[in-house]
């Protein structure tokens, strides 16, 4: 009776135990700013969920760790969150390298993992516990090619490729599709993630006089590319991807050099959907900076996980995995609609253009022949 009395008192004072979900993000290293955006997106989702009744009557508890933009650290954290923290599922708010390395561990430990925005095709190939909310590299690269050739009329294209999982996988898909569409790749060069001086390759590129430049990279690479291109008198449109989708891309680009850049991404800042308007307003109010794709994608990953737990009817890893595949809806910030049978996101691709130092919708690519993921 005393044990029962203590249990009732505990429940009355503290409530029922929380449902624990994990998050790994790069809070140090080259991806630190994106990691902070991802963390804020996840925290905003958890706050929203808990203020609207929680999940299955319980609060959702977020346990987050810094993967240092390091695949080895991401693997260490996978074991920690599953075996020590006993999380029921995990969201990756990190880049392709750490996410790809960790995915095989979560699969082995039979713990659902949702990649919020990492693009590399091999991530979901780790197994049936691994899902992706963001746009697959092959889809985003293919959409970028249609943007270049069909929307911008490019016939000659130059490629600048960041030499990592993100950059190479996007460029590979772009090049293949652009050539199918009849465009010619007139110049191609790779650069390291930490490269700061692009003048040599930009001068070589300039001699080829391309119609557009497809340059993979993160916001800190991209700001230098567009700045140095303008300094060298290169005014062709530069096409980027979701790695550019950060307020820091605009801020770090000197003399408004980001203006005119076009990117493929997941966040439509001009959307009139109530959930998008709420998210953009609430995020900036709470964190003092504009929302970006990384934050939006991680927000959606948590919301999708919440729906899956409710569908499962219990906080059980296997049940959550089975429920995830059937999650769908039109009420997600990034336009996520549903998962394919092989756990990739079905969605449209948003093309944003930077005008007056702000992101705006240029167009959407929603042809299923372009946007439907394939194995």
C-alpha cells in the first residue's frame, strides 16, 4: 500500500513519464549554424506538441547532442541515445556524412531514424528503420537541371562541386539530367569543404562563358563563390541548393552579391499556408533570426514522428517504424506529403531567388516525373 501511495503521489506531482526522442545536430564544427537552426526547429516542434496535449497523454522529451559534424561522433551518439537514454526514435538534424554513418547503427539497433535534411541517397538504404523528410539528392539535382535548362534556358553549364557526400551526390544527379535535356557541361571543378579562395577556378570558368553555373555547397562556401564571382565580373546566374538556404548566406555575401542567386530548397517563404505563416513568424519571434529550410525540415521531422507515435498507439520502436510509412498530410511546413514504400519523401521542389537580400519564390517544380524518388 505504501508503494502504491508513493506511485500515486509521484504521478500527481510529476505526471506520467515522458516519451523520449533523440536528436543529433552539429553544434560545433563547420555545420554549427545549421545545427543551431535544426535544434531550434526541433525545440519549437516539441514545445508546440506539449502545449497542445503532448503525445498519447504524455509529454515529448527531446534529448539532443552535438555530433561536431563528425561521422564518428554521430556513431558514438547513436549507441548512447539508444542504449543509455532509451529513446524511442531519433531525428538527424545533421549533414549527410554524419547521418549516413549513424543510419546503419540505428538500423542495427532497430530504432527509427528520420533524416531531416541530409540528401545522400545511401542514407535510407541502410534499412527499413531509416526515413527521410527532406529532398533526396537525386530528386533535388534533377529538379535543378530542369530549373537550369527549362526555366532559365541554359544550354552551356559550368559545375562547381563541393567534394563531400552532399556536393557530389547533388552534382551527379544534376549533370546526368542536364545532359539528358540537351545541355552541355562546359566546365567542371571540385573544391574542398573548407575552400575560401575560388578565384582560380572562377577565372577558368569565365573563359568558358557558360549560361549558368551550378555550384553545390553550404552557405559559407556559397557566400564566397557569389562574392568572388561578382568581383571577377561573372554575372551569370548561379544555381545553388538547400545548403545556401540560410540567412547567413545573404549576410556573408559582400556588396549584396547573393542577389540574383537561385536555389532549390524545401521552404517556400511566400506560401500562404497557415502552418507556414505561423512557423516563420513564431520562429523569428522566439529565436531572433529568420527561419530557414534546416529549421523547417527538422520541425517537420518531429511533427511526423509525433503522428507516427499516435498512429502506433504506443511508444514502441517497432510499432513507430511500422506507423511512419503511413504518415501523410498537407499540414507540414516544408510541403512533405508522404513517404514512398522505400521511405523517401514525396514532395515538390521549391525554387527560391534572392532579391533585395531576401528569399522569394521563383517557381515550383512539381512534375511527378521529376520529383518522385526512385530507388
